[in-house]
C-alpha cells in the first residue's frame, strides 16, 4: 500500500475545509481548490475560511488556489467536496486534469436527480475509473465540530480495501478516527437518506413536537433506508453503524445540521424559497435527494413513507402538519413488514 502524502481537496465549503484540516492535522500536504479566488487567497495567506468556518485556524501546511490544474498537480489522492447535484458538472471540468492513479475520495451525501446514481457511480462514469479507486467518506461528521477538533469517527468505504486503508492512514489524527468498510452501497445510501430524515426531524421540531416524535422519525427513517439498502445489495449491518444510526443521530438532533435547520424553518411555516434563502448558499442535500431517493425507491417497489412525505412538502406544496397526519394515518402494519 503506497503512502498518500500529497492530497488535493476540490471544494472549499464547510466539509471540504474541515476535511482538509483533518488531513493537515494528520500530517499531509494539502492543496485546496476554491471556486472564488478570494476564498483561496484567504486560506493561502491567512489560514482562514471565514465564509464557511469562521474563527477556525487552518494548519499552515494547507495551501489553496482557484486554478484546478495547479491544485491537482502531483496529487496522490483527490477529495471531491462539492454538492451532489453539481458533482457531475464539476468533475467533467476536472476529469482531464486528474492524475491517473490518484485515489478519488467522495465527501458528498446525495443521489443524483434524473440518473438516480450514487456519487461513486457518477465519479466512476465521469472520471472513467474502476470503483476500487473511489473511497466514500460517511458518518456523523458535522463540519464545524470536526473543525473544532471534537472527537468523531467516520467510515471510509471502498471495494478495494488497500485504498480505503491508504486514506485511513492519511486522515487519522488525535480527534478523527476513520474505520474502513467495503460496503460502498450501504454507506452512500445511509449518508444520502439521513439528510431527508433530518429534514423531517427539523420539521417536527418546527411544529413544536418533542423527543418521542424525533425518536420515531429517526427509527422509522432507519427502517426505510435499510429497506432500500436491502434491495440494492447493501450489508444490513452498515445501517447499524456510523453511516446509518451514527449519522442519523448526529444530523437529526443537531442544530448545526443544515438539513435539520431547513426542515425546522418549513415546520415553522416558512416557504421553500424563504428556507433556501436562509441557507446562505450552503447545501441542504435532502431537499433535492428526497426526490431522487423517492424515485429510486418507487422504481424498486420499496416503501419509503417519510421520504415521500418530505418530497411532497418540499416540492408539491403539502403542509407539514398534513404530511404528518397522513404518515400517522397509513394502514396499520407489523414493525418489520
Ligand atoms: N458540512 C458538513 O457538515 C458535511 C457535509 N457533507 C457533504 O459534503 C458535501 C459538500 O458539503 P459542504 O462542503 O458542507 O457544502 P457547502 O455548501 O458548504 O460547500 C460547497 C462547495 O462546493 C463549491 N461548488 C463548486 N461548484 C459549485 C456549484 N456549481 N454549486 C454550488 N457549489 C459549488 C462551493 O463553492 C463550495 O466551496 C455535501 O454533499 C454534504 O452533504 C458530508 C459530511 C458533513
Ligand atoms: O452530513 C452531515 C453530518 O454528518 C452534515 O449534515 P448537514 O448537511 O445537514 O449539515
């Protein structure tokens, strides 16, 4: 297994920047690509990214540029840290610049609208690489907490165990503990589906509902993502792990979650447009993934009632209170049917 020392992070948003810090604190040489030259300059010259992680000092060994060719020169691993729905376009622009043997690391948690592909499938298609060259990062990793150096674990999923190990070696440090896993499908579905469930938990909070409702949504959300996973060949154990329960608990209960916050605004009566405006340009993936995951599930005959309800609230104008009443009014069933 070759040691990974030189890493490029494409995307300087919250998680891209926090993950770059993880790598820098693990002793790697990191170059970030930022879309806005002023963000790249601030990271390079002042070791700050005040737009996304205000007050967080970045390691000196992180540098940044707005030029993707410069960013990618000599990279042994390339971290893709852009939103799910723009990854295809972003990566198409970069694919000719990727060093051929670089391990591609996917941070995005979503399912592509239209194609219904997971992120590693989009990457394999656009970068024309074997799936063993793609490592997926998932788990309870709220960017701000990681950037503050608060302890957290993550999963690095790859069909090629050596490549997962290489990224594990490159990223573990005093506060970040990554585990390897070979179940890419389960880890990616967990990460994408929990954003939708976090929307529902936020919505319940916005409606003034309490902990029993949140726990019910988390648990039944877990049941519906595990049903989808089973149909797509995921390992059921994955959903009991960091990429399943772990990320659900973090995202569904934290006020730091953009998805939960978005749902809370809808629950309080804001419109989709008002909630979108309040994100400050940061992505709440569940708002789009509720539609793609719902479509994926429908095509496979998998029942995902919470995801369906989130789609109807976000995109069909259904009132959150009515969506809740309809969820409760469905036909009675066995817990595991
Ligand atoms: N923030 C978090 O706590 C975590 C985020 N993630 C996932 O990581 C992925 C990236 O998330 P963040 O870095 O938090 O997002 P963000 O919204 O904070 O940043 C997105 C980055 O992508 C760049 N970008 C490039 N092309 C873009 C385009 N066409 N449209 C919009 N942005 C574009 C933006 O400039 C920005 O630097 C998402 O899929 C998210 O679900 C996963 C774990 C934790
Ligand atoms: O994925 C995350 C935590 O693991 C971040 O969640 P949000 O995108 O909702 O902030």
